[in-house]
């Protein structure tokens, strides 16, 4: 056994501990919150700095399934930093394991590794670190801070100009964040923070994107917070901003559909079964959730009306002609937007983190993104009183929807949508209903005070002719 192999074996023994299992299930990025971990196996690791290691671990869940996580690890023995350069662990030493997020300055070593275009080859596979020509080092003394807003990943801001995002749960395949941003940048859509670098792993049991580097947009306002503020401070300016967001969203979809030569992005005609399969799944969700609706004041507008909702869904599920399935954002809401001095930017192209990677890379109708953003506007119109203490102006939600939607429809490539306004409206209603039913289930289980928001969305569908 070589010194390096011995070192990896001992690291594996170290990480395969009850303390690590208990620690992992408490982390916000641990995906299977309701499930415990039976054991943790080390798949591979790379040293990227004097004290920082990237460790890939496989967590075997109590159900028998397994998930792979990336752990940026700092290991200490008896209170001192363990020198990781092949030095064997002392048997019986007091061991502590630290997630690098607790000491953000270690992210500088990771960024420098990415900028160096280095490959680290191990017995199990290889880690590749890559950058593009525009990326520059912020310097050894640059400030580093962790962003605490993301529940599924870890992001560090270095020198207030560079953002390094580590994907925690990883699966085989290119991450949509990297794939989508490279495509959009190459095809002239500049309303995204362009990719400056990435790192990835390829081994026997895993080939995956592990992280990306992008410019940090320091002078931006979060889209959700901006909309809440403008609803109170300047509703007319809000409508102007949302009209622009509608145009930018349309430009994004048109760009994503612009290259028929790329199999991962070429627009596709929907198969005949796609809409029936979608509506059947929504119908089942409606039946399940309405069977357990609580009899409360917030739910009263739709209580006992499950069959009415299913009937409205059936009316809108008529076959339509035209339209395309394309790559879409997949998790589009106001929190995935930034407003800068030069206008809107769209961020976070991973898709819904809870969905498997292959699903997040599937092509779907662009109206799915549109419906998701419209639902986000509905949330904002209600949340402004919850979070700002003042009611939204009368009629602002409908005006906001119209501002966004009319400008989206006038700008988007028309062949991407079903033929005719009626077919387009029906499909949009189906996607809004799908989202509202998901929201209803989530709010009942997690935020009862917010249940009225998805209830209002479902009630709107019932009242539409």
C-alpha cells in the first residue's frame, strides 16, 4: 500500500463515523431531510490547498438508496491543523472535522486551483479544474465571505467580484448551471453572470460537475425584495420593471431555442402523450390534496371543490397544435432575478434541486417558466403585507401579471408557443394550476399562515371562463 493510498484509507475510516452521519443530516444542504444515513463511504478526494480537501462521500440512506455529496473538509488532529500532504493519521488521535464553509478563507485556494487549469489524478478518478480567459485572480489578500441564502449549495464571494459555488449533492452528468450559462453566453444572451470557470470529477462510479465560478454582481438588488418594495413605494415604476422582465424572459427562451444543431438544446415538437400525461399527474395531485384539506378559513374558498378544479383542468387539457419543447430555467421565480443599473439579470440555472439531474435537463414548454414567475408575482402581492406590514395596492397583482405577460408574448419567438391565444392561455393555466397545487401542499405542511396564497391562485382558475 502506498503512502497516499494509506492516507486515503485512514481518511475513509475517519469519515465513516457516527459523528459525521449525525452531522450530515443536520446540514441545510442534506437533501433527504426525512431519512437517516446508515453509513458514509469515501469515494475519492483531492487536496486543493495546504489545509483544504474536497471529499466525495456516498451516503447510504436507511431506505437502501444512496446519495453522493461533496464535502470541502478541513481536518484537525488534537486541535492542530492536520497536514494533508500524505502524512498518515495518528492512531487514536482526537479528530475533528470542519466543513470549509465555517472558514470561508479556504475558498481562495479552491479558486486559485480553478484558475490554474490543474488536473488531480487519483487511484479512483480525476478532478479537473478549468477557467475561461476572462477569469482573473482577485489576489491572496482578497476578502472572502459565505453567502447564506442557498439551501442546497455553498457559495463564497471573493474580493466582492468573484462568486464560487460548490454543488453539495452531486449526480453523474453536467450540471445545468454550467451547461445553460455556457450556452446562453455563447449565443449572445448577456443577462446572466457568465461562466468564468468550473471544476468537475470523473471516476468509475461518478462523472459530475462539482462547482462553478461566476462574476459576483455586487451592485444588484434581489428581484423579490425589489418587487415587494416597489409595490408599496412606486407601483407604476414596478410595472415598468416587470414589463422589462417579461421581455428579458422572452429573450432568454428565444436564445435557448436558437441552435437546432445542438442536441441538448435543439427545440423539439411535443409528443402527443405529453399533455395527457401532465394533466393526469396534476389530476392525481388534486385528488390527493383535496382529500386532506383542513377545514379552515384560509382554505374555505376551495374547500370541497376538488371535482370543480379537476373539471376546469379537463376543460383546459384539449390538444393544441404547435409550440416547442426547449431547455428552460426550470425554477423561475423573482428570487432567481437581480436588478442592476443595466437592467434585469437571471441567475441560478440548476433547476429544482429536489428533482433528479436528468429531469432538470429535460426540454419543456417555455410557458412552464412563465407560469412559475406569475405564481411568484401572486406570492409577492400577498407577502407584501406579511413582510412589509402594508397591504398591496388594489389590483396590483393583475396589473403586474399583465405587464409581465403582455411584453413576454410580444417578444418571444412565436413558434415556441401553441398556435392561437386560446391554446396558449389554456396551457399557461395548466402550468399555473400545477404550481399552485404544489404550493398548497407545501404551505399546509410548512407555513399555514401562507396557505391563502395558493388558495387564491386555484380560486382564480375556478372563476375563469
